[in-house]
C-alpha cells in the first residue's frame, strides 16, 4: 500500500507540475476583465467537476470579492437543483447548462467549464451556445482534450486521464485564480480611464 500511495503522490505532483502557469495567468486576466466590466461569470461541470465548480464559485464570490472590495458576479449552474432537474426531465440532461445560459447569458459574459473527458454532452452544448452567443469561454479538461478543447476560447489541458488527478489539478487552477485576487487585491482595481 505504501508503494501505491507513493506512486499516487508522484503522479499527482507530475500533474500539478505540468500546469502551464502562463495559461493560468491568461485566465486570471479574463477574470480581471470580467470583474472590471461587471460581467456575469458562469461555471459548470458534472460529478467531481460540478463540486469543483461550486467550490470555485464560493471562493471567487466570497473570498476574492471580500479582498478586492469589488464583487464578482459568479454562479455555478450546478447549484439550482430544481431548475437542473426540470430541464433534464422536460428536455434532456444534455440541455441542463445551455437551458440556463439561454436565460442568463449575455455577450461579453464569461463561462468556465470543467470536464475530465472534455466530451460531456451537456457541457459541450453549454459551451457551443456560449460561443455562438458572444460569451468568452474557458475549458479545463483532461488529457483526452475532447470537443471542449476545440471550441473554447481558452483551454488548459491537464495531461492525464486519471479522474482524481485531473480534478485535483483543475481545483488547483481554480484556487490559483481565486488566490491571485485574494493575495493581490489590487488586481480588482478599476483600470485607469
């Protein structure tokens, strides 16, 4: 067991070491723009990625907003269970994110979608709708990349297909985005006119 645990930790470190910091800096820039322009931010995924979406929204909406003194307008599309199940029941589960974006999404808003496979039909459909309607899209995906990597404006690929490692690395990226604002509150300042 100790050998297995050691190998797991080694592989997790490799996944974290492979996070492209320049690309994460680019994501932070997209969130900085969304904050400055008072854009709505939507975050979603399935399973562990749904949990990561909810966790990220909490950290950005409360922690980062408290430190910058400006409020991120951020929602996890996973968290309205009655709406999610109504869309899934009345249409299909593939429509649960696109259906919500149709009500809320406006050109210039920001979407962060998370998936290990990169091919989750409901996440892909949400991203496709967002791109077609002028929202800026970000995808965090695993090593298979999938359709999400092809259509998002910005993509970070975690070079692994192991669900736990990819989800942990994706949460690490989400924490980097949040803590960029928490530990550098000046990032939330309005740009000079």
